[in-house]
C-alpha cells in the first residue's frame, strides 16, 4: 500500500471528527440568566454596609454588603423562585420575591432588571407603615417574552397602605387621644359622683347626729331647769318649815345641803356644756375637712375641663389654618390669572398703538408736498419694559424694568399681607406718587 493513502485516510478521519465536534457544539443551546442590580439608600443618600441576601427555594444562595455607593448586583439562574432580603443597622427588614420559573424554550435569554433605588426606613418612621414590610414590597415576574417586570397589581395594592399621610395620622391620633380622654373623664366623673353621694350621706348622718345631740342637750337643759325649780321649791318649803319649827341649826344645815346640791347641779351643767362644745367643734372640723376635699375635687375637674377645651381649640385652629391655606391658594391663583390678563391687554394695547402710529405716519407722508431731509431724521430708541411678580408668604413684590437708550431703571412695589406698601427706584425708597408718575405711562 502506498504510504500516502494511509495519510489521506487519517486526514479524512480527523476532518470527520472535527465536523462532528463542531456540529455538537452548535447543537447545544446557551443557558442564560437574569442580571439584577440596584442601589441601597436611606434618606435619599447612598447606604453602605447594607446586607443583601439571595435565597433560592428557601436556601441561602449568596450574600452581599453594599459599598459606599450603595450598589449591588446578582445573577439569577432560571427555573427557581427567589427571595431577596434587605437588612441594615437601625432599619426595617424588607424583602422582595422573584418568580424565575420560565418556559425552558426561553432559557437562552439574558434579561437585565434594574431595581433602582431601594429606600431603607427606620422602625420609628412616620411616613410609612413599617408593619407592611412583613410582606414583600415587590414581586418580579416574567413578561412571557424576553423581559422581567413588576407585578403591577400587587405593587398598587402594596403602595396604597404603606405610605402614611402625616396630617391625617396626626388628626387621627388627636381624635383617639380625645376619645380616650372623654372615656377617662366619664369614668372619673362616675367615680366622683359616687364619692360625692357617699360624702352627702356621711354629711346627712353627721347633721342628723348633731340634730339629735342638740335635741338631747335641749332636753337635758329642760331637765336641769325643772330640777332647779324643784330645788327652789324644796328650799322655800324647807325655809318655811325652819321658820315654822324655829330651828335655826336645822335650817342652816338644810341650807348647806341645798347649796351643795345646787353647786353639784351647776358643775354637772358646766360639764355637759363642755361636752356639747367639744362635740360641736368636732362637727365643725369634719365639715371643714369635707369642704377642703370638695375644693380639691373642683380644682381637678376644672383642670381636666380646661385640658379638654385646649384640645378642642387646637382642633379648631388646625381647621382654621387649613381654610386659610386654601383661601391663600385661591387668592394666589386669582392674582396670577389677573396678571396674565393684564399682560394680554398690554400686548393688545401695544399692537393698537403701533398700528395707530403707522397710520398716522402714513397720513403725514401723504400730506407732505416735499420729502423731508434725511439728515435731520433721528432714530428715537423705544422704551422696553418687563414686569415680574413674586408672591411670597408675607409679601408680594412687583418688579418693573424700564430700558431707554441703554439706561435701565428698576422699580419695585412691595405689598405686605397686613396692607402696607413700599416703593423703590433702583433700590432707593420713593413715595407712591413718584412711583405712579414714572411707570403709569408704560403700565396701566
């Protein structure tokens, strides 16, 4: 066999193997992926140190820490469901869902999804409902063609409840506190009424006891008077008996006994008066203590009533401020429309004056018998002017710029909300008459 024939066979075999390998290479499909990128931010500033974790079917796949510019990027394989979590110090934990299960005939695509700026919020944030972030704040789905997009219906429903209106929240909180205050006030009033009823019963019992003591004292005094009358009668009777029996010694002894009995009766009466006075003073002290308790309760109720009145006044002031802001907005819109109308009228008047001047010049030219000397003609520069109005919270500034022969004069009129006016020419104060005299020929 010729040596070249073996060599040719080897070349053909090598060529066939190369063709087979190339055909196998092109027959394999390229597997793509989803490129996901974004930026972590807090208070509209790039947030570094944020932890972003990618979970595939519940298992941690990858973890990144945002740099100084807050940027991060992931490459997501197709055929799985992913969860992307966001965490940072002193911020609310958040997460989103990626549905990467797509048809296998789309595995060759390589879409790019930009999350944009991911805002991080503090747990005490007043502008968002942080409890809402227990749910995914975004769901990313396949559009069925070549791209990934947001689940718009879910995003709309999520955003309806996540952002908080500060004014509405403050009003609701104030109303809630006012309601709690009313409930507490009602309970406190019921307690005070019960205490007042008990005190009235106690006072009635004390008054009844005082009345009984007074009656008892009156009865005791009546009994003492009766005993004294009896003693007096007995004394008179004994004196008569003594006179009758002419027994001086017996009479003296009887008189001594009678005096002792009278002294004893007087002492008993004094003791009873002392006891009655003590009981009266005790009742007065009880009444004084009750009066002081009533004054303390009245001061407390007055303070609570004044607190409720302050809340009501604050609510009314808030409503008045809102109405004032609305009126101020309407007034600003009205002034702006009025200014636009004035500018339109000024342009219209300018056109009329220009047309009238042109007609007058045409009439003069037609009436001339000889042509004017061109050397005597001088071009007079017209006066250019512009008007700007700046509406502020406390004053409205109208600025008029008049330019004649390359000389510019600036006039300003400042109108304050409390009705005062100030006029200036080239930043130098002037009076209202000078201002109107200088600008009236240009501005109506």
